[in-house]
């Protein structure tokens, strides 16, 4: 059977509803921020290390442009070394205590495979205030991290005041190089002082993680900043590593899930070389 764009979208939505994967958060998403990068501009984002970030041509479905972020860790010490590159958007004016963040990502085959552990953050989501300096000073209230360390999706919750009751969960679902994935995280922050928060994670529209009873915070600080594409993290070796990661269809909503969009597998971006 040949699917059109419309029939494929109907099929995916029907599958989610039939299998209960939409979960208790299911509602028509009100999208508050969205970027498919078709404009060719990045003026809605704050760029960390802008020389490593670009919009590139990627003819395919549904659009022809995607965001590319390039990472580099050189040979030599120290054995534990990060490279932090990201695009970031501030959301604190929306006063969100329940939210969903969705994007499509693609990890290109690197020129040389990692020699050992390689961490990758996909989404780094901060409570307000939302700057790294504040976070390191202990003023940050909470953070949610979605990553793919060693090419497997995982999630973590962290707070500076030690109120979180969440243990890191990695290796929820394996991924491979040179394939597009739709990743979405849904968060309902807890009532201050109570462990009634919720966190869900979807990959290609399928629910891969769900937990209730989470204590994210002990205050009323809402969603602050969403960082997309932050970091590779080498640990335990001194072998250099280069990687290009591609993003499309970023969306942030106050209800959801937003869903994977029109397709689960857009065409691969062109020019997948690391320079």
C-alpha cells in the first residue's frame, strides 16, 4: 500500500490512540514556539558557539533546510572532555508548569567512531532562572536532560537544591547513525513540596518512558530555557572525535503530545562531512 502524506499522518495518529501511547497528557497541542528552519534565519535563537552552527540545504520531506551543529573534541588529555554547542530559546515569559518539547534529529556517521563512552545531550531544559552561571551557583531550581549516550536514548532529572527523587535512566531505546528520529519529552512539574510531577518520553511517536510521582522542585519556578543539541562528552579516553548532528521541526507546546509530525523518516541531509 502506498501512503500519501495525509494518509500516513492519519495512520500514525490512529496507531497512537489505538495503543494508548498518547497517554493521559493527550490533548490538542497549543504550540508556543516552532521552527522548521525553512526561513534560513536563526534570529529567534541564542547561539552558543555560532561558528559551529548553520542552516544547510537538505532536500527531502517535508522541508529542504535543517539545522546543523558540529562538535569537535581533540586528541589528547584530559580524558574527560566536553564540547558544548547548542541553540537556545527562552520560554519563561509563558509561565509554563506543564510543557512538551519535540524535534527531529539525525546523527551522521563520524569520520572515526568513538574510542569509548560518548555522551550526547539532545534537550537540556532548565527551570527559571536559566543561565549556566546561575545553575553552577546553585540558583537553578531544576533541569530535565534528554540524551543519547552511547547511541541509546535516556533521560535525567536534576535539581540544585537536592529535592529531585529521580535516578538517571539510560538505554531506553537504541538509535543508529544516518537515520532521522522524532524525539519528544512531556513534563508536568510538581506542586512545590509534593512528589506529584510527571515525565514522559516518545521516540518516533511511541511512548518509551513514563514516570509519575516525581519531585522536580520545591518552588514555583516555571520552564526557563530550552537548549537544543547541547554537548558531546568524551570520558575515559584521549582519542579525538568529530560529529555532525542535524535538527528539524523544533516545537514547544503547553499541551500534547505534539506528535512526530508528517513523517517519521525525512530524507537524509546532504553534505554530511565534518570539516
